[in-house]
């Protein structure tokens, strides 16, 4: 049997306010299989974002383990974690998080630049550009390549962010309320796009959302409540 | 890779960083230009000082030292090529404004026109072997645009005396008694040379004009008797001007033949028991000695002089042999110190530029906190994130340094045209050349200095960029992402 692309074992995470420990995650067990689309539901402040950060190696768990393809990764060195984060996971955030100085195309291309030298990038620049343009076309932005984020609508910005995650060729996408900042019609469009990507690319998703309807369309729904995950 | 792309992109969108570049540029430019001009001046000054000074000067001799008593000892050294006696004294001179009697004394309070002089008695023949005395005279004779009065024309006699004819006519102008026929006239006044600058505003000073010298000497008639002051008086004829180029020397010295001065001081060559009095001995060393070799020669000569003078030495008397640098140490050190101080001040400009860069980059890191979080989430390494900002510094610094060096060199190469243009168009002289009596503003491009300034400026910008870069690299990605 294949190991899950992404799994958490007994993950806890606490913040400290002065001397006082504030436990947020209290032993989360979770596994996302290849190509699986998992919805993560939970009240605001339940710790969903915190969990995503821990799973994406942006933050270390207080205790417990994080595994990619069955390998323990949460305790790797910081440079290794950066490399793995780049290879393995794509992030999509609620507030898009694009670089304002760069055009849509450049924002997408940026992910390819993260882990290679100028020379390496130069050799593959044409192919990369074609790939980025085709992905942007795929998310419906072929006429917006040279727009800066400030010149794009919210939905368009989120599509750029999705394209950015896709060019990375990740094994799993961690999406933190990707439609939380969009009106319902635009949100539907973005969600349809995510479902289509999941189908076409067999790409695993861990999707944080408040929308029960939407969650039902996913393969599986998990809930984060009182610091633990319940199915 | 991404750090280069973002560094350039961030800079392109933040023109405030141009301030940092301009700051570095101005600092580098001024360090190069000011230093270049200063070094040019110093080189000139050193050349002038060198011209005015013998290789070595024996000084600090006891009073009543006879030149011949130490000359042989000095010349016993293989590295001594020539020697010349110097007899220093002091006095004031009056310029007669007409007739045999003094009619008025103009008191000038400007230091240059003071009638106080350091008298230097020289033996013209020997002096020629030791210093570039003929060159001093030639420079003194040379006309300049600002100095139309032609002072120094005649060839002086072997003992610096003015041609008898000139003295004859000078005497006639002042109604002094002269024989009817100029051919019967024999010169009485020894010649006296003054610095060229000093005589520029001295009206009515013609070759052959009498200068009445007044001086004091302290003597004891016999051993044990109290010392007593006596006044000494002697009339000299203005014999022309000299110029070594060293202003300190030229403005304070009056050069006279040594014999009349010896006579004034009680050692007339014809008198019984007189000595060839001297206060110093100028020494020329064999060609091509370095300043260090001169120094060791000086040390040897001190011993020779002490031996020749014999013991015991009078109290408070300490013979010394000074190299040409030591003879002018006070002046040369002052100029060097001035250059060092100016350089220091300009380095402060550099520090301000560095601070400016630090401030803008620090601001940039704060503004870009969210980007830093995003980049980390996309798989950017700490190093890569930090490099964005060091590379910003690199670009700012490189432009500043290249611009500053380029502007600096361009300014130096065109220094005189620029200076002329400024003077002609707005009447402002950046470098007042009259102050130094130079036809052109001198400058000197020192490659090590150029490279040093460029490297220092660049390293400094890298360093000040490194601090905010480290701050960026160490940022926690989650906190950065949620930064408001
Ligand atoms: N840096 C922090 N220090 C202290 N508490 C934090 C910090 N970050 C998040 N929290 C707390 O952790 C809890 C979970 O936050 P988060 O994971 O963002 O919730 P969710 O995404 O489910 O709304 C919140 O109560 C929040 O106040
Ligand atoms: Mg959240």
C-alpha cells in the first residue's frame, strides 16, 4: 500500500503567552492519500491555519510527527525543509499573497526560481515560460499575464495563486480558505477550478473551508474540534 | 535566482533607494577629488620644500663655530658630496624713500610685508654645489602675469653684489654722494636677495636700492663679564628676488653673502683672530640616497661633528643633522595632518550615506515582511531571502561606487577647465590658485587610494545591507505571513 502523501501523527502545538501555555492542537492524527481531496472544517480560531502551517513545515509541531510519503520530515534542517516545502507542497492562502511588484506571469514563474541558480533557470527559461503561460491559460487568465496583482480582481488573484502552486508540481496543495475572501459566485468558479485540477492531475488537496456544501463535494470531510481531528 | 529578480524589482519600484546611491556617489566622488587635489598640492609643496632645503643640514652648533673646524670632518664621509656654510642672523630693514635721510616709515601690519627678516649668509660658490641656488635665482627672475615688475634681471657678481652701475644710479636717485664718472665708482653695498612674493607690493624697490639693515648681537667682552647687547647696522643693496617655491622660506628669508654678515658679527676676514663663522652647514649627499639612507648618513655625521668640535660641549648645545624632511617637519606634518583631517571628515559623508542605505533597506524589509513569508512558503531558503536585501545593497553600492569613481576621475581630469569656468561664469574659485602661486590646480590620482575608496564604499554598503538582510532571513515565516 502506498504511504499517504501527507500525514500527521499525534501532532500538538501550543503557543506561549508569557509563561502560560495555550494548547491549540492537542494530538492531531490525519492522513491525506494521493489524489485525495480532504475538506477541513472547524470554527474560527480552532487551529486550522496552525495545522496547515505545521503540515507545510512553516512551523514546527510542539510534539508529534509530520510525514511526507511516509518519511518523517518535521525535524529536518531548515534548508532541507525549504527544499521539501518547495517540492512537495503548494500553498494557497485566503489573501492570495502575491508579490505586488511582479506581474501575474512573473508571480507564477517565481516558484520555479526558488530553488535554482540563475544559470540553471536560464537554461530552462523558455520551457518554463511556456508551461507557466499554459497553466495560467488553464485557470482562465491567458489575457491577464502582464497584469500586476493590484490590477486584478480577487478571483483573478486567487487563480494566479493557484497557478503558482501548480507550476511547482507539488504532491499536495494546502489551501487555507481559498474562497474566504471572495463573493459566492466568484468563489464557486474558484472551487470548480480546484475540483477540476484535483480530477485532472490527481493532485491531493487539504482544503480548509467554512462552507458545508462545498465540503460535501470533497472525498472526505474532517473536523478540527477542541484541538483534535474528528471524522 | 529569485533573490536577484526580487532585488531588482524591489529597487525598481523604490526610487528612494537612489538616495543611497547618490549618497555613496557623493562620498566616493568627494573622497577622490578632494584627496586628489590635496595630494597634488602636497606633491607640489614637497617639491618646493625639497628645492628650498639641502639634503642634510648640520645645526645646533655652538656659538662661534668655525666652518673649517667641522667641514673636513663632514667631508670625510664618502657619502657627503659637498658642503656649504650658512650663517643665520635676524634683523629688520628699512627701505629709504628718498634722500639720505629717513623721511617716513610705513608700518605694515600684514605679515608678508613685515620688515623683519631672517638673514641667511651664504657662500654663493659653495651654495651652488649644495642647493639649487641658481634655480632659486632663475625662478625669482621669471616674470609672471600678475607680477609685471621686472626685478631680477642683472647677473650678480661672484659675491652676490649688484653691478656697480646700478648701485651708482640708485645712489644718484637718492642724492647720495657719488663720483662724477660712473667708471670711478666702486660698489660698497653687498647684495641682498628677497623672496619674490614678498617684494610684490614693495613699491619703489629697484635693483641697487639701499636697504638699511638693523640688528642686535649679544657679546661678552671677556670671560666672566656680563653679556651686553650691541646694535649692528649695515646697508645692503637690493639685488633681486629669489624663489624656492616654499612660501615659509621665501617670505621670511633674506639671502646675503656670508662675508659682510661675518663682518657685522665681529669676524671680518681681515681681522686678526677672526674665524669663518657659521651657524649651520648645508650638506649635499651623493646622488640617489633614499630618505632612510639619508637618515643613517645624518646619524653618522652627528658623531663626526661632535668629535670635530671636541668635548666638553657648551651646555644647552646639541648638534643635530636634519634630513630635508626633518628640516621642514612642522610644515610637512601640518599639511599631512590637514589632508588626514579632511579625509576623515569626508569619510563621515560616507558613513551618512551608509546610514541612509541602512535606513531605506531596513524600511524595505519591514514593508516586505509579508513577501518574506510568502517566499518562505514557496520554498525559499533563509539564505535566499536574506540575499534579496544584500543584493539590493550590492546594486545600490555598485552604482554609487562606479558613478562616484567615474565622476571623480572626470572632475579631476577636467579640474582646471571646471575651475576656470566657475570663475568666469560665477566668479567663484573652487581652488584659489593665487594662494599657492601655481599656474594650474595640481592634482594627483593615486590608484591605491582610488581602489581603496571604491572597495571601502562597496564593503560598507554590503555591510549595512547585511544587517537588515539578516533580520529578513531570520524572520519566522508564519509571523511574517500574518504581519499586518
Ligand atoms: N503566534 C501566536 N501566538 C499566540 N496565539 C496564536 C498565535 N497564532 C495563532 N494563535 C492562536 O491560535 C488559535 C488558532 O489560530 P488559527 O490556526 O489561525 O485558527 P483558524 O485558522 O482555525 O481560524 C487562535 O486562537 C489564535 O489566537
Ligand atoms: Mg485561519
